[in-house]
C-alpha cells in the first residue's frame, strides 16, 4: 500500500478481535522511533502492556466506553520525559518549554499508528484515562507525562469513515 492509501485507510477502531502479537508490536515501535524530535533527544517513551494483571489494571484506569472499545487489544501507554525537548542546560529554549515534548510525542504516536496500519493492525488512541492509576500500575517515573493509551490489534468490525472539515476551514494560504 502506498503512503496516500495508508493515510486514507487508517481509522480509529472501537472493537478488536485480537491483540497485535509481540513481534508485530516490536516492529511497529522500531518504525515509530524514526519520528523526528527536538535536537534528536528522543524523549518519547512507550510502555507496552500485552496481558495479565497489569493489562487489567491499565484497562481499569480507562472510562467504561474506552474499556469496551479497547477489549482484546494490546495497550501502549505513551509518555515523554520532562526537560529534554526544547531545553539546553536545563533551561527552556523558547516560551513553549515542555510543550515540545507533547509535540514530539504526537509525531512519534502518528508514526506508530501509521506503522501499525502498514503492518495490518488497527489502533485506537485514548486520551481520557486515570494517569495516576496508570503511573502506579506501570511504575512510570514522575518526570514523565502520560499522554495517551493506544490500543493495537485486529479489528472486529469495519470502522466508519468520519467526515473531515473542508481544507479552507483548517488551512490558510498566503502569497504575499
């Protein structure tokens, strides 16, 4: 599948038949590591939860609708380390400071979901979660911000294509 087809084929899936296997998750994460980051500091982190009590603990940290939507999938918890992106010698390089960590992690997560789609797996990015419960379940250090939980697996049913706003509503072009 070429890149344009991949972009149009990727959907948020809210019903999984089976989790992506371990080897596929490793391959997806290796591809996601190719995402750019501020000065190549690579502050993005990922906690892979494939089964057992830990998977159940992370699922319990999601609201009921996300628990249902992500059942039968592996869960990836994505974080970034504070004070790396947009910092030099511990001082922020611009007014955004740690917001660059969010930006870089968003880029990495985009690569991740596209790599999953390219490998034949589906994803659901979930932002509503109990970060404190997830931090405790996965022993995530305090110097990392938890951004998302991403379900990865094979779809149980075909997702619907959601409409997009016209380009003119979201982009501004100038010639002067």
